[in-house]
C-alpha cells in the first residue's frame, strides 16, 4: 500500500504540484485498500476451497474399501476438533465428507481443483496428502483399494512417489515415537528428510534446514494454508525435527 501511495503522490506532484501530491497520495491509499481487500477475499476463497476438497477427498478415500469404519469417522471428527471447526464451518466440512462418499463423486475433477489451488506450492500438496493418509490409516489396515486410490490422489495433485513415501514415513514416525529408535524407525527418519542412509552429516543437516524452512506454519499460512490447519503444519515440522534427532542419535 505504501508503494502505491508514494507512486501516485509523485505522479500527482509532477502533474498538479502540492495539491496533486495530496490527491495522488489519497488515490494511491484508496487503490491500496481495494487491492488488499480483494486479495483477502481471494485468499479466503482459496482456503475454503482447500478445506472442502480435503474433506470430500477424504470421504471418497474412506469409502474406497466399500465401507467407512468408526476409526475413519473418528479421524474426520478429530480433525474437525483439531481445526476448531464450529457451526457452519463444521456443517460444511461434514457435508463435503458425505459428498465424497457418494457414488457420483467426481474424484478426478476434485483433484484438478486441488492442483489449481496449490499450484507451485508443493508443501501445500503434501499437507493435503498427509491428511488423507492419516485418515485411511486410522483403522490400522491399508486396504489394497485404498492404497491404489491414495496413489491416484497423489498423482492427481502432482505429488511424486518419493513424496508419498516421505509422508508415510512421517506417519510411521509419529506412531513410533514412544517405541524408541528401532531400525525401521531410523529407516523412516531418512525417508522423512528425503536423504539416503549413506548421506553425509552435512547433507542431512542441509535437508533438515530446507524442510524446516519450507514447512514453517507461518510460511504456509502466507501461501494460503487455512489458519485452522496450523496444528497440522506444526505436526509436520515436529516429525521433521524428530527424524533429524533420531538420525543424529544413531550416528552418535
């Protein structure tokens, strides 16, 4: 806004002298306010669309094996609570979940929408996929139909198989935190950071810092992640940090 005020004030000064300076500055301030308002509305629409897509795709995935278990429903409700969705927001989230369960739900069209909303923002896509994986893994069994569909979802939103493996490793890591640093947990830690097990300490540190920067909740919020999903973003950074510490401990 300040930039617009200065530019229009200088133009006004050049055209109309001191009075033009005041008129131009006022016009720049008004245009800045209008632009800020429009950007705010656009961001809100992106956030609302992102949330509805999350829950509609979740409903579709949970229905992939022919039924929605109590555990999967529980994950959806827990996510509603975690995101502090109340009133109309919670009603819309539940409606989106049920829409995804319907036989006529167009998954591919929904994924095109998600891809458009998260264009050039790979971490946003990863957050989207992480929520889906946590939902279908809630009953402790990954049905072949669910596995096939989650890969379809990953490809549909532009995630690579390596990104899917990274997110799976994060979920495994969250479950293994209370079980110590087993060999499998250590293997998952390397997958979380996206490095090979023979990577140097410097390479591991570089990967860790890059991921922490990319996944910082404030940075994701600036890219359109709804404020209600801040805890999801914080969980990602927590798993990245845990993976790094697990590798450091194993390497002494």
